[in-house]
């Protein structure tokens, strides 16, 4: 395991709560992710679901859930789990009916490698819910890093410093197209709040998210910090 993955593993093994209750920014993020999951997919009881980079988070959905994470302490009590990276998923090709890869898991990895792996293990016509943090964020507007294909940024999360790779929508779209993943639905959030958090704080920014995300959708491409998508694996000849 390389140094970055080793640090991520240690950090997440030491985190008490993946979604801290006193962190309004990430609580809002969690609510947007859950809303998308519950509205966009309806697995059957026998469907196989991969929670990729799960952190031990469970969702109130049907299906047989397999948890994958590099932080073994977060998933070792699950019925089905494997310890590993989303950049090298230890499951067979075309195995899962649904995949959930959220909580900015993609931003800790090389997007090209991770999306290729997600496409490999999802069944044809299967669905992936993918969420990530964007380089088109208002937090970076007017800086040289705004809208870059990939830019490295550092954030404080749970009292730890985390290095994240922020990606442009265009870059992610191109990768999805390369691996036969069609965008069925999408949503962007933390819109006005991305600018507020830059000049104030994430705590204050979260309050703006709840008030203004719905009415500022027209600005979402230019400013939103997060994007969540429903992808379908297309059958190719």
C-alpha cells in the first residue's frame, strides 16, 4: 500500500464517526446523498450491491450489500466485506446489480482507475451512484485551479488534514463515456455555500446550503462543490 493509501487507512480507522453529528457541512452532504440513493434506485431483495469505500455506512435499501474499504475497522463487523481499494476492486467482473460510491471516495483516488474498476464489476444495465467534489467549485473561483481537470486541495475533516483531488465535470464525463457509463440523472449541491465557506466557514456555509441550494440551481455548474450522478452501464457490441 502506498504512502497516501496508508495515511488514508490510518485516518479513517481512527475516525469515530464518518458523518460527525456536529459537522453541519458534512451532515448536509450526507442528507443529499441519502436523498439521491432513496429516490434513484430500488434494489430487489436478491440484488447484489457494492458499497465501494463504504466507511461502514449502511443505507435503508433492499439487496445483499458487500462493503469494500481500506479501513478495516469500519467494516469488519459487516456480514459481507472485503478490505481493499476502489482502484483495485477484489471482486469478479459483472458481479453487481448496483454500486454506491459516495462520500467523496473518488477524490482520494485516480478517477480514471476507479471508474474503470466500477465499470468492470457492475453488470450490463446495472446502476452506479457516484458522488465527488468538483474543481468547478465556487471555493476556487477566480483562482488558477478553478475548473482544472484535476487539482489537489487540502481540507480539515474530523480534526485531520485530508488531501483530496478535485475533478472537473468534463473530465468525469469523458471517463464515464470511455467506460460505457451513461449519465441517467445528476444533481449538484453546496452551491452558494461553496463561496460562503471560502470566506466564512463550512459551518456558516452549510446554513446557506439549506436555504439557497434549491433556488440557485441555475448557478450549480459554475459554483457547486459536489456532484452526485446515477450512471447506467450500457451494453456495447
